[in-house]
């Protein structure tokens, strides 16, 4: 099997099986794993936990995919993703909790979903959020879904009824307490939405196994903060009946940052970088709106160096986005590239690749607790003239700058070409917003 990109493999499948025409005329297209495997391994072709990670051909055609068994899938213009109500940087209230002192648990080094779940279950977070008493871990891992059917909404047509026969689902954590059974889906990267299948398939499986009510939690651990969201399905047989019940934020550390903390960073930081694109060895001006994703990437690179392709896979980016976020870290002096090797699962060989790692400054930041880490990142941002100028203006007026004013400043400082200004001005606005949101977080 020749090695090709996921998007190229799907383009070939669309061409060979006239998938777009079939979906348009019949409303759906059933495809076997063996058909997908003609071009690429199915496990690499049919699982995207966020809509932003979908191959471009599926995005452009408005087509999504669901597993119907261990060896078959169905394609249609499904609505499969649930938008999260806010990005995590918009939080303004969170609860600080204490965790017992255990030698094998390092709360400053929670870098995997498994570690995040372990700490979550050791802390009082779940008891506080659920209110159902003590919880006991009873199941997790991959398992068959059993047989069931359900309706799911589509973009242009009526809901479609899907039959599932022992498809595979993976449960990050399953708990039981006196009143309920709890299913947890855990993430350690922030995305704007999530695939509802991750909660619905486990829900349908365990709904037939237990008598207690089932509670469904979506947990995000990022930047040393837990965000818990509880969902329910108003109709057992309707995938699209998902509803958010409540959400809450928790921290294990001091997260209180005041306006005076930010002002002190500003006073001690000299704007030494003009970002003029004519400068020698110029780093591209930033184009990466979510600063929280920059922080997530710091945590991943703390564990291991990665190729851009690996970054794209872990962060569920396309390769172009991986480049943008590497450049964002390079812009701050915390990411760098070098030549290394990476094992390729498809070819079972070690290949020479360009890899990304933390610089010395990046390693220092990765080891910091929440408050000093945020303030050090603010310092690195304010070393750049355009951010330094707009920080003082925002601090003085209490209002974020208008996009038009940011664009004019970008022209003045000659930071990028005219065709890139609008898109990159959005990043400037987003990063300034992230800075000033830090002071609005309160702890219970």
C-alpha cells in the first residue's frame, strides 16, 4: 500500500465509488473497511474527534462518517459534532481543590489523558461536580457496542435511521456510585466541538447493561485546569438529541492573576522585537488564534519531540495548522526545529524527519506552575512591539482594540504582506483577549 495522505486517500475513494453522487441520490453510502484499506488503513481514515480535523474533501462536500460495525461505515451529510459553549480561556470562575499527597502523582506534570483521569478520580472534583457520593472506577477501554439503531440529523435531508452491529467504542473511564453509572470522555487538547459518537455509542452500550441512570461527562484538561461538562440525550434513540446540562471549572493550583500582576509584567518587559518582515531571518508573524492550543502544544512537547505530522495528529490539526502553531511558538522563542528520526507505523520503518522541540526557554516554562507560567508567556508576547503597544492601550482604556486599528498598526510596523493582514490581525486580537481574560478568573 503506497503511503498517501488521508485527504488524498479519501479523494481516491470518492472518485472510485462515486461517493458524492451516491450520497446525493440515495442519501447515504455504505463503505467496507476493506474498500478503505485499498488506499489507507481504516483506523487512520474514519476517526476525527473534532470537525476541524476532518479531511478537506469531507469538509468541502459536507459529508461525515459513522461506524456501523467493526468492518463497515456509513457516509452522509450527517450533523455529528456538538459545539462546545465556549473556549476554555473565557472562564471567569473556577473552584480550587486539594489532592492528597502521593509520591507517584505529580500534579505539575499531567500530560496525558490517562494521567488527567487518574488525578481527576483521586481529587474531590467528581464528588463535587456529580454530587452522588464516592465514585468507584469499574470499566474502561475498547469494547463492542452491541446492536442498536438510532436516528441522526442531516444537513439537507430528513434524519436517517442507522443500524449498528457491534461497532467498536472506546471509553476513557467508567465509574459507579450509589446513584448512577458515569461515563467519561477525556481530552487534553481544546477544540471548538467534539464528536457526539464518543458519548452516544458508550451510552447505548451501557444503557442495556445497568439499571442505574447513566451520567455522561466530557472532561477537558488543559493548561493545568479541568473543565467538566455534563450531557444527556433527551431521546434514547436520537443521536442528535444531545443537550448540555451543566459545566464547571476546577484547578489544583493558584490561578489568581490580578491586573497589577499584568501591569508589573508590562513594566518589566521592554519591546525589543519589531516584527518587521524585512529583518534578517525573520520569524513569520503569528497566525494561530487559540493561545490555549499553543499551551497544549507546550505540554505535549514537554513529553517528547514531534514531527509536524505527529503534531497535526495529536492536536487534530491539518498539516498547515501544525505549521502555524509551530511558528507561534517560534515567534515566542519556545519552539525550534531540528533533524531527527520518527517511526512510521504504516511502513514499519524509521524515517528521517524534521522534528519540533522545546527551546531552553520553552522547557523552563513547561515546568512552571499555572500562575508563573501564564505571566512568563505574557512577558514573551509583550516583547513584541505591536502587542506591547496594544497592551498599554487596552489596560488604560479597558477596551480591546478594534480589528481595523490592529490592521493599521500591522501595516505601520510592516509585519506581513497585505493579503495576510486581516487573518493575522485576528490572532493579535485573540492573544490580547487571552492576556486580559487572565485577570478575570476568580476562585471559589
